[in-house]
C-alpha cells in the first residue's frame, strides 16, 4: 500500500470512528421517569434501590489484583530480561491502573538473580540484580509475589535446610531494612512453583527433600518475624510473613506426590503443624467457559477436604486462574474483548462464591492471572498478555511499542468498584453485573458484561437499561437543600469498537507499524466514554434516573455515580517522562490520596506540555524576535482514565491544540492534574523538565 493510499485509508477510518462516537453519544437517555420500553429484542433491565442493595451488600476486598509471569528461557539469563527496557516499560504500564488495579506481580525464578558463595561455612550473597528489580517494583508501588524458586549462581554444592533458612532470613531482613516493614509484609512469599513438574524441579527434590525445603522456608520467615517483634517489643498471634504454597496442579497422587504429601502433613496434628498459612493451587479452564475455573477450584477443594478434612481451617488461593493453560499459544479470543469478558466473569463468579458463603468461598483469599508476559510477533495480540508488544527492530536504535488490550481496560474498570458490594446478579442472555457503593452513599459503581465467553456472539446487538432511584443518593440531613447533586459517567469496552487487534488486522498485520498506525490503534485501545462525557443530575428533583444503552457484544460497561460531597481530586505527583523513540515519550504519574480514600470519581487526567525550543515571532516592522511559549493541553480530546499517556509530537492525531498552536517536539516542560466527574480539577503536579536524553528534573 502506498503512503497516499494509507493516508486516505487513515482519514476514512478516523471519519468512521468519529461517526461511531457520534452514534454512541446518542445511545444514552436520562429521564425523570422510571418507565422504560421493553419491546426491543435482546433487552435487559436493572433497577437499583437502596433497600434491596442494603439487604445483600457486604465488604468487598479486591481479590483479583494479582498478575504473574515467567522470564523466558534460559532461566540463568533472567537478570538481563529484568533489566531490559521492554520489561521495565511493561511493569510501569501495569502499575498505571487506578486504585491499585494490579497490586501484586507473581514472578518465577527470582533466585536466578542472586549470587551466593560459601566461605568458612557462612553464606555470602550478592543481591545487586534482585535489588534492581525490587527497587523498580517499590517505586511503582507494586508488591512481588516472591516465589522462593531458582538456583542462585555460585558455589553452593548442596541446598541444605540450613542454606534455605539462612537465605530467607537474609532476604527478608535486607528488604525490610531497604523498604520498611509496612511494605514488605504485603509481599506474598511462596514456595517453589509447581514442584511436581520435571521442567520446574531443577534440584531433583525427593518428597522428603521437598518437605525439608518447605519447612526451612517457614522457619526462616518465623525467625525474622520473631526478631522484628522482639525489637519492637510487640507480640501478636498474626503471622507477620505468611507463607503461601505449594503452588501446585494437584493432579493424581502418583504423578504429583509433593503437593499431596505436604497436605498430608498439614492435615496431621503433630508438633510440626502446617508450614503454610495459605494453600495455593492452580486451576485453569479449557478455554471454552469462564465457569470452568471456579468449578475446577471448587472440585479440587472438595477433593482436598475428603482426604484431609483439617485443611478446611486454612485459607486458599488460585494463583493461576486463567481460562486456559499455555500463555504463548496464539488464540484469537485472547486478542479482543472476549478474553476481557471472560476474566470479568471469572472474577464475578468467584465473588458470587464468596457472597454465598459456601466452604470454598469462605476460604478463598485471592486469584491471580498469569498475563504479564511480553508478546512477540506474529502473535502480538493473540497471546495471553495485557499488552500487545511491537519490537521495532528496524529503527536505529531499536525500540518497543506497547498497545493496551481490552483485558487491561477491564481491570481498570474493576479497580473502581466500591468497598461494599452486592452479590453477582445474572440475567438471561449471558448478562451479569455487580453493584457496589461506599459506606456514606457518596459513590456507586455498576459493572456489567454480556458475552459468550471465548466464542463469538451470533446476536451482537443488545440493549441494557439501568434505573437508579433517588433513595440511592439520599439528601444529607444536615443540608438545608432538598436536592443532592450527583454526576455520572458511562464507560464501555465493546467488540469492534475498543478492538485494536481488529484494526491491526485491517492494517495488514504490519510487524513494524508506522507512527500513524500505532496512533490509530491507541485511539481505540481504552474504554470509550458514552454520552459524550459526565453529566450532572439532581436527586430530589427527580424520582429516578434511567440510562439506556445500545451495545455491541461482547461488552463490558461501567456506570459510576458520584455525589457532590465525594472527595475532590488529590494532587498528581511523581511525574516521569520515559523516552520511547524520537519525538515520542510515555508520561507516567501517581495520584496522592488523603486519609486512605481511593479516588474512584476521577474522570480523566489533563497532560500539559510547554516546549523548551525558542519561539520566533515576527514583529510589525518585519523583524524577528524571541516569543513566549504557551502551555498546551496535549491530550485535550483523549479520554485518559489511567495514569499514563503516550505522546508522539510527529503524529497527526496530536497535531491540533487549543488556540491553533501546534506542539513542537517532546523536549520541554510537563505537568499533569486530575479531573473528577463534576469537572473539578485537582492541583497540578510539580513541573517536570524533560531534556530528551531520558532525564527529567
């Protein structure tokens, strides 16, 4: 395709997108009446009242905020992998979701980053590579899922119990000193991943050796905890550093003896007791139905209890709760909205188990999904990842480009759920939804989905109506007004609309997309705002609010309603500018929180830029002289719900700004602020100067 033909195609595509946005902006109807028409086919309706929700609501702790990955082969090269630009960018993007939408990153083979020597029967460690990775995670406010797994480089001849006890003590003490106890006690220390598999059991454990290893890890954590408690002169029954494990598949006893053997120990009443505080297991589906993950986990727990009934006193976690095994196998459903909808279903189905209070739900602590891997061509979208990665190896120097997949957007939508939630509700036509509120009824969030799991939907168009009665936002008693103002925002991820994979296919699946092709994919990579943005309403003047949506399935939709008395936006801080390539940067930031409030009412972020280049202007007498550069709102027309923005000054998608002034380059000054649903703006961040050499001041 010639450059001219491509530009014509691009203009046509942008026109189609604009028409689609305009069409969607008329799909939402707000009325003062609760009456709705149900004559349309494939129509589902939800009515929300305070009394009904109050009868079923319970505390919801985000139990789905963990991701995971394994460095590529060979394991002993994992140090270079974690220091690579691709890995660092991947983690920084993962950390950009609101409200710790992803809080933990579970990682294989971490001990490969260590160097160890044994001198005069004392172990000495070089933590340099591990420090580099953990420093990065700490700066991003991510917690590691620390699998004590791998073979440190060095002269250790025999991995004895004494070695493991000493190693764990050294590790925990070092990082408590480095980052503080408050941070490290939120890590998840876990034993060797899937120890029964030969490709993981590199130390050739026997059952007895494996049990010795597990108890040594437990002892090391216990010794450190006792020392810390003694220094702080505190005593607590709570375990300071819980141990998770055995991270097993739990297939037949014959082929998976390690995991079953440790359960047998945990079931006994001997003095050794159980080394684990939380039993972790892996149950994935076959790739067809999201329900396979919950059903598989529940069946495994029942099997455990039949053989080892005392296991029922321990908490459990499925820390590889994926729709299907094999992250690198290309599957089309993992590229588009179907995978996002399946993960939503997996989460909400497990929430249903928690709220019903059966044996499995009462003991379930968390889920983790293995989707933090780095994809590669030609399967950049179709592998089980959060982002599509393009390795731009033909540029000088080579660089990497990431595109957000729908799964990441949906995790961001889930991050806005409130701390009190009703059970998952199920409607005909494969529709499910969850409604959540805060304690003071200043915030409501409903997230709903319709899908056919991994299969396409034969009837894609559907209609979804939500009616919110005014008792959900009662007038504050101390107020002299009989009206309570609120604002709402509707975001959606829909098939074909928020689908950069489909657009990439239309572009011809280029291995090295152009700047314009990448920018076009980014135009549709995040949730769309329906109805043209947030809208204000006044409960008290109306009896209810009806929202009618016309959606293309599979879809996930989020409706957030914020009272005017909800917390105003905090100040943005820690703005970082990362070079992507010439004239292109990734801008990251964080949002301050006051009194531990989460900012669930943020609508978008404004990113402002002022060039450092000298501006030359002509005077009335024809002479030229330096002029003053203006601050430009570079993402004015971009919905920016997450804490990052990619800016390419040489893209036509960024060509226009207010006052008809065009941004020039990326070197210069940046500042960011948050905007809530009422349009209230938080304080600007500190101004950061980017020098174009990867540095900022």
